[in-house]
């Protein structure tokens, strides 16, 4: 008797799962803004402040995730967060050039709904002038 009840319960549950309607979800706004600066001719000096800018001409009214700007090296994401928690729709954020080895293989990776990468640019060491 209990076995029959168990089988009946399992069959009822399986029927409910297979005939259930999908949950309606709102589509997420996915936006991939083009990074405008820095560009391939940009040179940052360690410790100085610079604006990272991106195109907002086609920005959605609502952004799904928080924003951050991270440093990339040779098109590989690093752990260096340059800015965090700003509104992507503003189109710019001020960052401080990190202390990293001088080189021309750096990129900015803009996160929000997707990761967008700038052109490679240079970061150079800050020298003290006497």
C-alpha cells in the first residue's frame, strides 16, 4: 500500500515538472560600449590620474551589473582594479595609473554587462626631477 502511494506521488511530481510553464523573465540589457580612451598613442605616467572614456550613444536605460575598470596586460585580465562601482552610462571614470613595469602592452578592460577592451597603450615610470 505504501509502495503504491510512493509511486503515485512520484508520478504526480514528474507530471507536474514536465507540464510546468517556463518562468517568465525579463531580458537582461546587455551593452558593449566601445572604449574610446586610452588609445594606441596614449602614454600614462605611473601615479597620475587619467580619464577612461567609452561611447554611451546607444546605452540602455538600465544596466544589469555594477561597473569596474581593470588593467589588462597583453590582452590578459589582471587583478588590478582601477575603478569600481560607477554608472556606465556616464561614459567616463577617472583612474590613477598603477605602478607597473614600463611597457606598451597594457589595455583597459571595462566591465559591466560585458568586458570591453581598449587598444594597447603605454604606462611609463614616474621619475623624480631634482
